């Protein structure tokens, strides 16, 4: 452990030197320009769902131009963050504009994805992986907290229960492993599922920690007589996650664990992100310092290890992985502003500065490799293009 701490200290010192170097500036006008350009090129303004990339004229369905079902709520988060930022700045015009956009995105996705019928498991516009559903639980809960429309909360509770308990209509037994703990990632086969096997089936970080986030957010919003069940679920899954997927010495989150096999210690930014989010939320509702300590440890790993090569958030080029920065932005903002951990601001602003400076300056679209210029006119996917606008909306240039 001592060797790990020394190594991390050296990495932080190296990154601190890079951060002290001149960082390309960005302004509040740039924030709105970046977000509006993202929507201009990547939102289907007829259906109000997001496109896979700029080559598609519209978002028809999963196979024809529509971004992944689990990424659509992350884009809705961005609209809500834009609304909140405009409200904070007392910009009534933009606040009204983005509040309308938020509702349009909800209605567009509701129409696209079978009316949020979580028991419809068709593979084109339906629901067929547990984490796809749980990402929506989180954003629906967030929408209820911001706008107070009970429809959002009702859908959030339905989607959470669908993940936890399974669906009699689909025939799966749910993501929760009541015997050994933790959450399974998927049911298989999609059309005629068999019960998950605790000895071999995967329990991924991308379902376990989003479940912690979703359960804790629901705990804060549901009536008093419903609260206990959600907090108990959050604590139980968090405990399983820290026991099986968290390296307390380094702050690294494993991608998954299958049965009693060793965890797969491949780190991904979005898994670090939801662990940070779940830790922060549990710290806020319980006051237990250990949760905050874990969040800081996981954030330090992102900054000190994962971002070491360039002193910028890293990019993974696999399908849909470009959205990881947008997910991290949501939970780092909670850690920075709600928990007073402002030591991360220079690093985040450095990432924004370089990402924005290296945009396609004709379209004002950003790429996913923040240290490299995005060539003008290149096809860019919505996942990769989302990261810098998402960060900007939550970390405006005034640092407030």
C-alpha cells in the first residue's frame, strides 16, 4: 500500500506540473456555443432523440442512426444541466428554452422506446439489458427532483423494480442475486431467459454502482413509508461492490466479476464515475466519512493514474465509450461542489480548455481525444462529442 501511495504521489506531481502550464481558456459564451452546436448537429429535431453520429440525417432506430438507448438519458441530463445553469445565471430565456428541450427529449424518448414499457424486450426499441434500464432510472429520478412532475418518479420506480425483481412477462428473475449478493448485468437469452448462474454470469460495475445511485436518489425523493427499502438496497449493493470490485489501496474499480473468479481489473471512467456518485450520495444521506473517503480515492485514481499520459481525461474508442466523460462530469460535480473537493477543478478545467481548443472550429463540435484537434468536417459520434459540452455545463469558467 505504501508503494502505491508513493507512486500516486509522483503521478499527481507530474500532472500538477502539466496543469500549471498555460491552459487554453474558455468563456461562458463558449459553454452555450458548445452545447447548442452539439444539439444542432446531433439531435434529431423531429423526434427529439439523439443520433449515433453526424453522418445520419435522422435517428430512425437502433439499427439506423439512433444513439444507444442507455446513452439517451445522459444527453437528457445535459439538457437539465443547461436549464439549471441558465436558472443560476438568471438567464430566463435560456432557462425556458432548455426546460422545453428537456421535456421534448423526454417525450421523444418515450415515443421511441415503447412508451417506457420496461417489459417490452424487443432488441430495436425495447429493453434487454439491466443497466440500460437503470441508467434511465437515474435520469428519471433526477428529472423529478428538478421539475417535480410525478410522471418521472412513477417511471423511475417502475424501472428500478423491473431491474431488481425481473419481469413476469419477459421471464427473467431480475438483476439482484438474493443468494450471493450483487447485480447481474443481463438476462439471456433475451427472448426466453434462463435464471442467472451465480457461478459464471457477470456482475458488472456498470449495473452495480448505477443501482446504488438510483436507489439512493429514490430514497431522497419517495414518501417516508417507502424510504427504508431503497436505502437498504443501496447500502447492500454498495457493500457488495466495495468487497468485490473496489481496490481500496489504489481507488480502482474493476469492470466486472464472474462468480468466484478474480475481478476483471480493467478500469473505465464511467465505472469510476458511478462509484464516486454512489459514494457521495451515501455520504450525504448517512454522514459516514468512509463513503466520502472512497469517492475521493476513486477520483484520485482517475486523475492520478488514468489521466496521467496527457494530464487530461482519457478516451476509449470502443462503441459508445466516448460518453464516459459526460457520465463522470455529473458525479465529479457532486464531489467538487456538494462535498467541497475543489482540488479537482484545475484538472477538469484543463481538460475542458484543451478539448474546446481542439474542436472543429467550423461546426464547434468537440472530439473525444482532447489532446488532438478534430479535423474540420470529420464524422463525429454523439458519444465522443458529448464530453466537453457536458463538462462545460457543470464546470463553467467562473468555477462557481
